[in-house]
C-alpha cells in the first residue's frame, strides 16, 4: 500500500515504555534498509532503522512508546501495526501487505487485523446487494457491523480496541433518529464516548487528530465563546503532563491563532490565557521560556482588540500637524480605521479600492467615516501621498515633534494622550494595512478587512447593494489567478 493508512489510527505516550521484541518476515523483500515510524497526530515520524536479511527485519531498540507504528520499505511502501506491552511478530508479503498478513505473536494485532478483514468482507458483501430488498439487507449488514463492534471493540482494554473504538460513532437512539435537532444534540453530547482521552497514547493516532479537527470545525457553532467552552471541557479531562495535552492545546491554539476567519483570534486569546500564561506559571511544558513570553505578549496585545471590545481611543493630528482629531468625538454610525504605510505595496493596491468604496458609501447615504492613520515614523511621504492623491477621508498620524516632545503635547497642551502617540503598539501594528470597523459606540465589529470583505459586510449591515463589489470580485479573482500562475511557474523553474 502506497502512502495510505490501513486505518487512520494510532496511540502512545512517554509513560508507556516497555521492552519489546519486534520481528517481521516480509516475503519478497530484498536485503535493504527498513525504517520504523510512528504517528504524532496525523503525521508519521522516524522511530528506528533496521536492515532486512532474507526478508527478515528485527528492530533492536529497547524502548518503544505504545501506539500504531509503520514498517516502511523501499519506495515508501508500508504497513501498520499496533505497538503495546507485548512482543510483535508478523509475516506478510511485499506485494500484498494487508492480504497476506499473518499474526504470529501479538493479541493487539490479531484484533486489529481481524477487524480490518471483517470490514473488508462486509464491504464486498454490500457490493453484491441488489433488488428491492437491498436496503433491508444493507441495514442488516450495518447491524452486523455494530454487533461485532460491541462484542469485540467497545469497552475493551486492549490498546487495539481503544484505537478501533475511536472510529465508532455513538449510536443514535431509534426514537430520535427522525428529529434533526435531537439527533444532533445527542451526537454532540456523546461525540467523545468512544474516545478514551484518559489514555494519552491516543495522541499518536491519526484518528484522534481527525476526530478533534472535525469536532471543532464541523460539530459546534463557530462562535469563539462556544469553541473555548468545549475546548476547556475536553482538555480538563486530559493529564496535563502528557503529549496528548501538549498536542490538543497546541493544535487548537495554533488553529485559531492562524485562522483567516474574522474573530477567531478570541479563541487564541482564551487558549493562551488558560494554558500558556502567565509565563512564569505556564502549563506549556513543551515550550522554552522565551517562546512562552512572546506568545503571552501577543495574547496580551490581541485581547483589547477583539470583536466586541471598544477600540482604543485615538487623538492625532491631520496633515497640517496642528489640527488634532479625536475619533471618539465623530458622530457617525460607523467608523473605519485604516492603518497604512505609503511604502507598503499592498496598501497601494488597497487604498484606491477603499477610496472607491468610500465614495459609493457616501452616495448610498451610509453613515460612515473613514479614518486613515499613517504608520510611518517619518511622515513626509504620508503627507505627500495624501495631498497628491487627494484622499477624501480623515487622515491623521503622529509626527516627529509630537513624539520627541510628548510631555508637552500630552500634559502641557493637553491635546493628545500617551495611548494615542503609542497607537502602533496599542493597535499591534506589525504589518499594514490593518483595518478595523467600529460602531457608533466605538466597539469593534469587524477587523482584518480588505475592500471586498468590507463591502460585503456593509451590504449585510445596511441591507444595501454595493455596485463596486462586482469590480472587486473580478479584481480579486484576477489577483488570485496571478498568484497561482506565479507559483506554478516557480515550481517549474
């Protein structure tokens, strides 16, 4: 079998060490180097190396963690087996790993391969079903599979049984099968029934990764508070000193930290605050102190900028450097904050699009004002760009004298605030453009917006058609095609 798992499954943990004998007879295998690999999540990683002699491979490493391993032969062809607290001796054929598999020694692998064989036979039987009673016969086959699972897989202590049980969905009671709402509620409540999260070895099974990913992507509403609630509930059942804890916490934290879905950074913050921070009392044993400090610093900066939070106040000067504008005093229903840099290539593409949107918003009577904030420390280029392009909205920034003599502007003249002059840090401007949409109470209702997503959001909020969206959609498609073509060209080169 090439690059395919027998079953996407696996298990293991640092606390399950044992001395085991691993011997494999692979008929037809030439004398060559053979690798042993094990899973972490859905990926295979190197575990050991041996040299086959007359088709016999023996791995002599004294300690192996429990789980599902793969014996990898030349051309990346491999078969999987269960590693538990027992010796393993298997015999197979290089041309048909699964079909020719014989279990010489190992109760776990007997169960594992018997189940694979059973499912294969059920699949073949289902292919032969025809006629008016085929539906009834398929239902009978399903019942046969479920009975096999109950008798041989569920609630068994063998590692193989735990691995296989993870793929068994909870059985929906007959009385609620026709009620979509009750069926979903039951499935949600019992989703983890057959997954033993107290056995940390399951971190080394692709099935755990698959079940974890599906649950948080498809099973629960994509609302940050809901995601955090279910994440904390799951993780609370896992031993904090295990690789399963490490994998689950890291996977969910990284998933939402890097999400392109607006508002999902709230999940990153809740995960960071509970499992990584404070840095001097962190549960993230797998990270060095510097990385923990960096992550906590990022979470601290992100927390005040989440959807629903009040946008930090800005009092900055326009291009005259004498007229100061407090965006908190603007009366509009919406404000759009655009942090941009005239040297930023992406900004140069987005600003003209934003300008076209701004004009249409005004024409359609939408009560919105744009506040474009220049992020250059030296603002001569920003002033020049604003004036040359006659940008129609409010343009503000800091300037060298205000930063050099901050005390004068903050405490003596009382025309700005330290928070305003530190807007780059306050708004975590690590790249440009950064865009925030706020409501009349200055609460953030949108962020990381481009012209296209802003136009769509405003259409939804104001129930109005934005004509310019058609052009934006076309431009967006052309830009994506250009990027894809560039990638293809680079790959060829």
